[in-house]
C-alpha cells in the first residue's frame, strides 16, 4: 500500500454519525478555553457582569493546578447554579437579542466549556439568602446541587485544567509564562473597570493589586492606569477625549519618545470589553506613523464607547475581535483624536529621556560605585576620624556661573558658513530671526549658555539644564514646515510616459480602487483596467525613480490587513525627512548665541519638536536634582 493510500480519507457512504454530547462539549471547550488565561478571562467577566465590587484571583502552577475566582457579586440560588454549568445557559441576553449586548459574557459557554476539560466547583450565595449552594462538574459529568456554607457572592474553582484532554497539555507553556498571560488578562479588565478592586495571587503572595477608584475618567482613571502600567506612564501620558457622531474615545496615550519595541503595551477597549482588533491597531499605527520609526510602538490605553447596535461583538468565540458598522468613522476618530492630542503636547519629551541619559553616563552592569558614591557612614568611624570625614564630605554651598554665553560659543564671525546658508530656514532662504531678547531662563527650554563640540546646545532653565541636538531639532522643524507646505499646496504629480499595468487578485484590487480618491490626494492615480488589473497613470513627483508595481502591491496588502495605505505615506515622509535632513543645521556648525536662542524658541512653538522624525529625543533635560545625584550630592 502506498503512503498516499495509507493516509487516504474514508469515503464510504453511511459513515457520517452524530458526535456524542461529551465530544461536542470538548470541541466547544477548545474554542473558548485555549489556556488558563482564557478561563480567567471568562470567569472574571462573569464576576463583572454579576455586579462585583471586588474580584480576587488565585493561580497555582500557572493555572494548571488551580484557578480560583472569588467575587462579592449578586450570587446564584439553587436553580440558577444548576443551570449555570449547562451549555448555552445565560442570564445576560434580554429577549435573546444578539444586537444590543450590554454584558461581557453573553454566550453561556464558559462554565460548561471549563467543566468539560477540568474539575469545576461552583459555590454561590445570593445577597440576603440564608444559605449557599454548590455544584461540581468533572470532565463534563455534572453532580447534583448541594447546600454549602458561603459568606456571599460566588467562588469558582477550576482544578487540573485539561486533564480530560491531555493532548492540550502539550501545548501549554511554562507555569511562569501562563501566569504572566493570565496576569495580562486581569490587568486589561482592571483598566476597563476602575471601580472594581482586583487582586492576583499565586497562593503564597499577591503579585497584582488594583484598589478601586471612584471616577471613570480624568485623573482617577490615570491613577488606575499608573497602578498597572507604572508611574512612568503617568508622567508621560497625554489625555484623549474626543467625540464624533455618537462615538466617544477617551483614555491616555504615551508621548512618542515614551515607546516600546513591540505593541504589547497597547490596550484597547470597546464598551468596556478588552479587544485585540486589527482595525484599532492599524488606526493607532497610522496616528503615530509621523512620529515613530516603524519598529517602535506607543504605549496607550484607549476606551471606545459606541452604541450597542453600532458594533458586533459576536464574531469571535473568545470575544477578542469586534466588527463595526462604520469602520471608517471609528478609524477617523482614533487617528484625529490621537494626532490632536499629540499636537497639544508641543515640544514636550518624555521624562524617561533624562533617566536614560543618566544611565548611559554610568558604567554598564552592577560594578563598584565610584568613590563619591561609596560615602562611609559617619557613625561607623572612630572618633578621631570623624573630623576629617566632615572636612572631606560635608556639602559646600558653592555656585559656579559662566561669565557669558559668548565665551563658550564660537565667535559670531564663524556662525554662518557652508556658503552662507540660512541657519533655520528652508534650503536657500535668508535668516528669519532677529536678535534674541535678554536671556530669560524661565523659557521652557531655557536660555542658551553655550555650544559643545559645535553640535550640542546647552541652555539653562529655572531648575536645571537642557542639552539640544541642534541637527535633530532643526531637522524636525524643517520637516514640519515641509508638511505644512505640502498640505497647503498639495503633492505634485508626475505623469508616467507609459502607464503601468499591475495585475492583482479581485479582492485586493477592489479595496485599492475603493481608496482611489485617497491615493490620488497622495499623488498616485490609478484606474480599473479590465478584470484583475489596475493601471497607474501618475505617481508623486518627489519619489523620483520608483518601483510602481511593487508599491501598488504593497498598498493592496496593507489595505487588506490594516485598512490603510501606509507604504505610500511612509515613502513620501521618508523623502520629506531626507530633504529636511539635508536642509538642516549640520552637526559641527558653530552658532551664535542669538541663533541658538532662536532655535530654542522655535522648538517651543513647534509641535512634536521634542522628537526627531524617527522618534528619538531632540533634547535632554536634566533637573538640578539629577545633576546633584550624578555627583553624589544627593
């Protein structure tokens, strides 16, 4: 028998049969409960729907040994607890309406699915009831309901997860990884419901605690987010609050210079439901594409509230994806809200920039401290040495000042070089700035005190110093001017001598033609060309020599996956960025004090000047306290 025959599928008529109820339940469980984190999500969502004000989660062996979820919600009586572990039994669908869904869990599958693959025990007591009730389910076998002692609310215990389906155990990660995944699920739910207290424990210690806050917006919500994402997020987040046609977007987004190497720190919610939706992720990427390199991702938590009839949450077994009635409206709201907030941030850079700079000044690794960082304890010294200790280590109230900024900067006669090009204008423009006013260190970026290595401007603020990368800063300023000019005058098109025909599959071609108007505004003119092809007649002139077919295919792929034509925008921005780079003040160019102050003032007035075109900071601000710590004075 050949290998092909040996593995051939049976085709004899009459072998189709109904699966057993037990097998059906296990198959359904595989869609709902993929790993311990999936079970935690379903059980905690049930607690939220039950009106709980406190939810405690305990995981042992990463959830494989035990998952315990306790809440102080409304509880269940004997009849309800018996129905709760049956398939497709729920209290959350009013009149079986699958359109207006106002709860998190609504399918009635969670407890039955978990009970099909594990040992499930449910104990509950309704508020005001004299006694509680318990029910057990083991590998799909339901035991009878029994009276049980319970203080109130509901406690669910899941033991030996997947013991009834051993094959699933082979795909589980280490206990540490599974615990971390469950923790991420709980954190997302804690962000969406700040009025509920959450805890997560491994049985020995509490690893996550989120106390409740009274308000769902503003500073109170930011405090809850800071408790989960860290104080750095609190210090580097900007508030988002926008509304359009009945849709409202709130939350907080990190500054571009406060970014990560992956998108795991992007938390998106729709009507209080944590989701991982491609449309929303693509909208976030589109909003930040002008401020971050392609391999960097912002940190944010966004909450979208829409009418229930506007969104379909019934498209994914784990309810992780949603579908919107008008996806373009949602995307437009997210992009415009984020860009408006980033515009309002002005020249602000993240507070982590200073910490990174200070860290870079120290040797890598945990080596021995420098002598001034190894200050001995005075009380541990013999009496005869204490006077010498005081003379060496007692702080001295001294202050050093520069006599004049001009003594540090290069002579003004050498300020204009490289053919007399204007230092701050577009290429070829004449200088636009008059002499700076009398130094005033109360400006946000301070007053220039000197130029170091003809590359970095050092300015003094009211409570510290600012070090500016003159080339990166001016590159951003020129780039913003170029974008403004492009917005006002449009993108010049270059007609192709021989129009380019690009063959595409029907789906990508239709999506591309549906966005032909948007592409035309970016300088790319396309038209339908029979079946399975488009013809390109114009391309953006500023792109020069171009692989037209490659560009069109990339655009079609991105419209399929992200619903946005990023390739063309990024190419245009790359060219604009290159032009801005070549038209900017070079490192190694000596500037006068007036020129340095003029650059600082324009940075203060230009949005996004805190980072260059690739998301790197254009300046580092060191507070006096930071400098004192650097020298061991604190």
